[in-house]
């Protein structure tokens, strides 16, 4: 195994870094405004991008109806594949929009090419059920969308900027129809939004995560979390890609790479939105392409389609929501949970089991699986690195009355090798941005005499909060040596109390 040398001297401080398109015609249409890009800095804002064409959604709906009628006529009395249907839909969409553009042109109000293209995209989006949501999904600057009824759309952008967008539907009823169509497009009958099941959780075609609720709320609500960083490696997180936050430094990169080679069991913890999924994706990139492993998720999001060719031996399982009447055990018919899938995974002949997130009683079978596996991983929500152990106990107690606090701690001490804590610090309220980085790597030693989970802080917060070497690993040292990693390389960094971060952290607090 080869690790890149870190040449910087830990005793030396890091270097300082200091024309409008006319709207479409329509009697009752709503117009979608341009969405400004967030400034890169307060001192030198970037040049403004040209405004987007405004969209008349009355026209979009009329063209959608015409396209639907033509597609229905084409489908009648013939057999076709999904690819053939997609090709015909695209051809008919171009025909319908071009005919409308010609009619507008003859009326004396010609459409610009960009305006016609936007209309085509929106009509197609309406047909497949995403509607005006599509304009948000294709914007790579967006990180999270909160839909609080049809007319209140809050957009959180990368770096911390917040905008309020135009309505995505003309009524709450239309918003529910859009969400129901998205559920139907997901192709699973148990993922629906109805009076029987007023909640929805699914993955959108672009990989984003959608959660929605209605009837039990004042208005229909939905949240979309976009995963723009789908294909990522440990090198990328260490600063190899300029479009990503530097979440780890080269020292931590090499340590985590060795941990994956050594088959250590890793739990990634942090708050919501801290970057736990990004860390897991990067760790998964270290798994050999021909190694079989099992991936368990509530909704598939860890392994994007373009990476499935690299991980050819992965077996991806997805939990299934029940529907219909409940059985004698109180569970809906057809329900399959992560806890149900973990015992099945142990029979699949793999060493690694990866769970996207443990949030309830499935943590017990997960820990049991880790005691008989190597290289397994999962994520967990926790407010602080020190609180991870108690969070594990809290979830384990939900497994049943037979579980005790001491038993939960012993299970965690025997199953886990490393706990990686990801910190998110939001400075947008004081004019800064969100910072995401690994702040702790704890080596799990076992359950101590007092029943507490005993750990050694291998990497802990440095002066700016980011992880720097603190102690050499103890229990897993021999496992790391077997894959070519000598933890004694960290000795001089431990003595200096410094890390090898490439760039200083640009925090507003340092300037106050």
C-alpha cells in the first residue's frame, strides 16, 4: 500500500490566503424570476448573470395536455419499450413546442431560441410529473429546498445563501398532485402520498432526496435535499478538487485510507447536513471494485448509477414501506425495514455491510453484524463527538425491553473500531458561510470498568476546530501495519499539535 508523503513541517504555520428575454404570452400565467448567484465574497461580488426567461405556466399546461393526447394516441394498440416511449415523447415535445413557437411568431411576437428551449424543458418536466420543481433540480447552486405550501419556496444555496423562489404550483392541491406524480414515477407502490399514507420519502431521478407530508400539516410541506457531490474520493475531500470543501487533510486522508484497507468498522457521526453521506461515499471509493459488499438504505442515495460499473459486485438493498392492513405484529403488510435486511445481509457471503443511516432499533442488528464482519460502516445523527456513545445507547434501547444500557455499551465497544465525527459550523448569520470538516476521529477501545465506551482521540480539534493528530492508535495499530501504514508517521505531528491542512479556514470569527 502506498501513501503520499506529507512534506510540510508541522512546526511551520500554514500560509495566509487571504439583456432581458420577453415573457411568454398567457392570460393567467405566473412568471419565474431569475435566481441570482450567491456572491463569492463581500468585497468583490461576481458579475451578474443575465436574467432567465420568464415562464408562463398556463401555456406550459396547455402544451402538456396536447403532448399527453398525442403520446396517448401513439401508444394505443402497440407494444413498445421504455426507451422507445422516451424517444417518442421527446420527438412529440419538440413538435408541439415548435408549433406553438411558430404560432406566436406569426402573431408578431417571436420567441428567442433560449426561451423556446426553456419552454420545451418545462413542458417535458410537466409531463413526467416534476413540473416547476424541475427548474430547481437542474440548478447546481442549490443545496436544499423547503416547500411550505405552493407559494412559499425557500432555497438554501451552497455556501449559505438563502433565496425565496416563485410558487411552484398554482394551488396546494396542484402541489400535492405534483408530489403524487413524483411518487408514481418512483415505480414503487408503497411510496405514495394519499389519505391513507400522508407522508412520502423517496429519491428523485437526479439523486435528490424528497420528503413530503400533507393532511397532518397545516399545508402540504416538502423538503428536497440535493446531492450534488455524488462521485467523490478521499483525495477530493483533502483538497484535490477546488469545487469541494476541504473536509480532511492529507494526514487524515492517509489514515482513513489505511483504515478502509485494514477492514476497520467505522461509524460516521454528525448533525443533519454536516456531510456524513459525503464522507461515506468517499470511504466507499476505497473498496476494491471486485469486492462484494451489501449496501442498505431507506432510499437509495449512496451509490449513484455511474459508480455502479466500478462497484460491480455491490448488492444494494432498499427498505420497503408497508401499505394496507396491519398484521398481528402491528406492522403494515409488506414492510421491510433495515433491521429486517441486516440478518439477510449476513447470509450473502460478504465481509462489509454499509448502512446509509441508523436512526432507530436497527442499530442493534447493525452492531451485531459488525462483530462478525470487517470494514462495515454506517452513519448516525449526534450533536457532538462526545455524545455519540450515548446516542448509540439511546437508539439501542428502542430495540426492546431486553436491551440494557450496559449491554448496548458492550456491543458498541466490541463492534466499532473508529468513530469519525463531522462538524458543520454555520456562519451565515454573521456574513460568513457554512463550514464542514472532520473534527474528531475516535478509536474505540472497548467498554470500560464503569460501563462507558472507552475511546482514544487519534485526531482531535486543532486551533481552528479541524482535526489534527492527537494520539497514536492503540488497539488497531497492528491491523494498520498489516496494510503498510505505520502510525508512528504521525508522531512529529502529534508533538507539534498541528495538522497538514492545505488552506487556512476562512472563518468570520477570526476577524472579530
